[in-house]
């Protein structure tokens, strides 16, 4: 089991965040649910490796960066899809992610009357992320070096190109966003940055999707949780419980 030990200060910060945003009663209820579930299914969380860089569930945040800032996985491939608006093979992702995204792109095209996903970003190196912070955006708008899911080769930024050639940015009020939340989770893609800085550590970013593997993306969708929110609750509660 990969349980990351938070310091007392960090546990206090997360408690204040979760308590202030959702109410202390909600957090206590979540504690009870997680502990009860863990007692019934002690092996459940062992399938979610949120620590190692190679993990498809690697968690990156303000207090958990890449173990190796120069990390590059060995299974990179070009996205093989004819159902994106721009040439998908220009963009690299880890093999499983690229295959699942190609499937997602096809279903999106089919379900949205031949509109297509438009890829704006996949992998970003540490050097490129550093240049973004220095030249183009603040820390709130761009992830710190080592905390960007794009450095994991698991994340992809998207827009929409209609069949009439009009580009549409993804917003949370659009039918495209709703489709990606619902159907994207079925194919294990999740919008990591949806609950702003206090919860996710980043500003809301509707275009961002990252691959989570197995059924975790569906669990988050069904519980209206972001990955950071799920991670904070389970790590805090289980750390205290297992000590």
C-alpha cells in the first residue's frame, strides 16, 4: 500500500481547507465512510499507486512532486487516431493512454455529430514548464515544475473543432464538457482541475484531462470529486487510522 505520510502541518492545512469549504460535519462523515470501507475492503486502496512516477495514478501536487524531475517513461507512442481535428500523431502519450484516448476521440466524434476533439497540449518537459512560469503565466495558472500532470505523459489539453471548422474552447457549461465528464470517465479520463485552488491546488481548467486507469475516474465522477480531493481525504484519514 502506498500511503504518503503528511506532516502535522500539512494535515492541519488539509483539515482547515476541507473543513472550511465543505463543513466539518462533511469531513467527519467522510472519515467514517473511508474507515468503514477500508475495514471491509482492506486491499481496495492497494490497487491505486499514487506515489511512483511510473504509476498511472501518480498524484502530483504542491506537496508531492515528481520523484525524478527528469522522468521520461519508456512506453511513449504517438496517438493513432483519425478522429481528432489536428494531426494526432504529432502528440506523444504513454502507450495505454494513447490507445484509450484514440478510443475516446472516436466515440466523441460519433456521439457529437462529427465534431472532433482538438489537441492543444500533451507532454511538457520540466524546462518547458519552467519557461511557462517565467514568461507566460503565474503559479496559480500554471503548475510548478514537477507538479504538472503533463510531465507524467498522462495528461492532455483539449478544445473542440466543429464539422464546420469552428474552434470552440471547452467550458464547464458546454455540452462537450458534460460529455467528457460522463463518457470520458467511462474510458478512465478525469478533469483534475475542476474545484479551484483551495481543493485542487490549481485554477479551474476545463480543457485538462488526465488518465487514471481502472475505475477510479468513474468513482470520482459518481461522487463529484476531483482527484486531489479524493487523494486528500483517503491519505489523511488512512494515515491517522493506520498509525
